[in-house]
C-alpha cells in the first residue's frame, strides 16, 4: 500500500509540474518552472487510500479495520436499498420511490427497511449479522465463506473493537453490529445519520436500524407488530426454558450461571414491555416526516 501511495505522490508532482509549465508563461511570470520544487508532501494527498493523509502515518492495521467497517456500512446500504450490487451510485434515496429488486434476486432489498441489531442469534432470523453472512456468501461465494468471515472479524478487531478469546467470527461480527456500528455511522456522517437507531434502552432488549428515506407513518406500527411483539413471546419462552434448566441443574456453578441469565432476561422483558407501550403510543400518532 505504501508503494502505491508513493506512486500516486509521484504522479501528482508531475501534474503539478505540468500545470506550472502552462500557468507561468500564460501570466508572463519570469520564473523557470524547471527550478520550482513541489511543496506537496505525501500527507497532503487527500485520497482516502492514503494512510499518511488519513492517519498522519502508515497504519495498516487501522486502515484494514476501517476498510472492513466501510464494507459493513455498504452492506447495510445494500440491505436497505440505498445501494445495489448490480448498479452504481445511489439506488433508493426518496420516500416516494419503491425499492426495486430487479437483478438483486440473490441478495434482495429488505422488505420494510427495518433491520434488527440483535446481540444473540436466537432473537431474530434476519438480523444484521445473519444478513451480512448472506451478503458475503452472495458476493464472494460459499467456497471460502468461513475464511472471508474470519478475515472480516479479525480485521474489525485490529482497531474497531477489541478481540475476545475463543469468540467465533460470527459472534465478533455480531458484537460489532451490537456495540460499535452505529457509533461509526454517526462519526462518518457527522451526527447526521442515514440509518436511524431505535433502541429499547440500556439493556438493549431490542434495537434496530431504520433507513431514513424509507421511513413512513406506518414504520413504527410495523416495527411493533413484526419485531417487538414477537420478540416478547420469544423472551417469555426463553425465560421458561432457562428456568426449567435452572431447576434441573446438576452443579452449583451451572445453577448460578442460569440464574444470572434468567435475571438478565427479566430485565430485558421489563425494558421491552415499557418500550412496547411507548412504541404503541407513537405508532397510533402515525408520525410522518418531510425530507
């Protein structure tokens, strides 16, 4: 990468010399252009690939991590319909448009522009992490899917998030979505997000992204009926299962672990019920926005 940037630096210097050769005689400036020295430094070349400009130094680890974070952001855009694997530029940026899946049969646009950010796999069948796996599979194929997911996870751990011992690649990617993605998104768009985060609270019982340009007055109602209400049922079933396991636990350590998990579920249930009530109230208002 550093050799590539140096090559670009040399090209830019040559372009500057060519400009001097044209401008000086045009303005009758009595200066020998061949004796002018370029004032451009490597760090002033404002290309996103130029690590010297981006970070002030050569930093392959951070660059690799940031690149994977950008890939994840692009994936969210493809899922929402903002971008397409099959056409360049912005694809869906107006609330009066209907997203088209033409050509995107292998990786279709999410049907409601609502994507859950679940911290655990059992919560949703189509959360961001599961959809990302399908995205990588669609783009790069199934043969090297595990290797590619591992590369994404390892790259994110170079700077975006800290690595965790014995954590699978999918769990690492899930943790990035759950804890860091939205922070990076806010930073990228200078606190003017394209995707809005809806959260039930500090327990993160429910969180999802909504694409700004696909929000409409029925979005909150759909969020409640399609995601929050079913999630409440799943949490109740999980609470019942963990309680039964706790009753039959054969060791004290296992019993304590299950009790801790049950307590966590109960906190999330309390938070989710309060969120559901608030969401119901707001959904009935049928709030619309004028972009």
